[in-house]
C-alpha cells in the first residue's frame, strides 16, 4: 500500500539538475586535465581551474546529500543516489589529487603516454556527462546508457594499457640513473589511471541504477 502511495506522489526532480551540474564540473576539470597533459595554454591556470571546480563539485555533492535526507520521494533508491554522486565526486577529487602532485614536483612536461591518458580522461568525462541527463527517462534511454557504460569500460581498458606501457618506458629511460624521475613519473601515471578508474566506477553505478529501475 505504501509503495502504491509513493508512486502517486510527485517525484522530486531537482536531483537530476544537481547531477547535471556536477557532471559539468567534472567535465570541465577533465578538459583542463587534457590541456595540462597536452601542453596547451597556461598550466597553472588549468590546475587552478580544476581546484576551483572541485570545490564547486563538493558544494553540489553536499546539496544532493542534504536533499536525500529531506525529500520524501526520490527518483530512485536513496542509496543509489548517494553512491552515484559520491562516485562522480571521487573522480574530480582524484583529478585534484593529481594537480597537487604536479604542483608538488613542479612538473611542466609530460610523456606521450600521459598526454594520451589526459585525452582518455576527457573522453570518459564526456561520456558520463552524456549519460547523466538520460537517467531522467532511463526506460527509453536504457540502451544508450548501457552502451555508454561499455564505452567507458573500453576507455578504462586502454588507460590500463597506457599505464603499464608508461611504467616500462620510465624504467627504460631512468631505471639505471635518475630514480627520482622514475618515481615522480610513476606516481603521475598511477594517478591518471586512478582518475579513469573512478569514471568506470560512475559508469558501473549508472549501469546498476538502470538494471534496478528498468
């Protein structure tokens, strides 16, 4: 009886607006990552943009979590809402962590593998940014949402390949001499790979929501 009553109640749709706002901050940060590792423009300005967007994303995340507590009717399971926004926030948090590493070691030049991983990060963010608005009508968008999740998984697979190759290249270049260069480079590769992993986490959350609600 309660479930029938809930279906008749108006649905709280502000969550979708907040999801989309957060996705746009994530995509903005990912685009800045691509520019950093591609060597385009002012590196420090791109780093600061990521920091500023991460702060905005935190504010949106807090608003979502507050709305979960205050809303009687949510568009889908409260736990799924919290997991989705947290997974999105984890992605931009990891980008912020990468910026901290670049600043700490004053890195301004990057290997070709890092550049390609920057491109992959921007691509994964673009896919997630496409997927988020589709959740509002996930029944009719289920096929595309599933396809997006699969595309993100392929991006993550390519990222894993670049990570492994990058470590090999670093070892060949610095294994017999500059240990610090190897350690710094491997840390940057590791953090880039983790950024893409976090996007795969978002895609997995989306897939789970679709499965549960379609």
